[in-house]
């Protein structure tokens, strides 16, 4: 190989590495935009996750929480979706604008705790749910 050809190839290597780095960064940015987290048992790194069993309507009214769990059910609403999330300590419904969550998918959702009172025949059948913020 001629000395000028070797010099020319060495000079081009940083550009190829830079282009490869930009391509990898671009591909990674195309992934899902959900909140990232690492899970180890009931501990989640990346967010302050609240166990569903710890969410109480009386004490946590309007509080903002993160819940992490598996999507079990989905229900289309007018311009919104409702998903039932299960974290092995309990289940809760989440109201969101995200139409693309799939049953069986692990998710982390941030939202405000809400309570809907449903009085029927002098009994309360209200439900706690989370409205994504």
C-alpha cells in the first residue's frame, strides 16, 4: 500500500466512527418515549413508584404518583383510553390519552389520584383511579 493511500485511510477513520455514532444515537432516539426504569423486585430505579395497594382515596386525594405494572385490560373512551394496571399488590384503572399500550406490556405511568363517588341504595361503590398527567 502506498504511503499516501495509508494516510488517506487513517484520515477518514474518525469520520466513519462519527457517522456510525450518529446512526446509533438516531436509532436509539426512535425507541418508545415511555419513562425508563430498571426493576429489581419491588424497587424501581428511575422513578419513585407507589405500590397500588398503598393508594388510598381518603389520604392521597389529588396526589401525583408513579405506578408500575402490567397492562391487563384496555377500554376505549371518547378521546381517551382506560387501562387496568396490575403490580402484583393490586389493580387500578388509569385514564390516559395513549392509545398504543398493549395488554401484557410493562409500563410506568405518572398521574394524579382521583376518586369517583358512586352512591347506590345508601351504599358507596366509588372507585379510585389515576389520571395520567
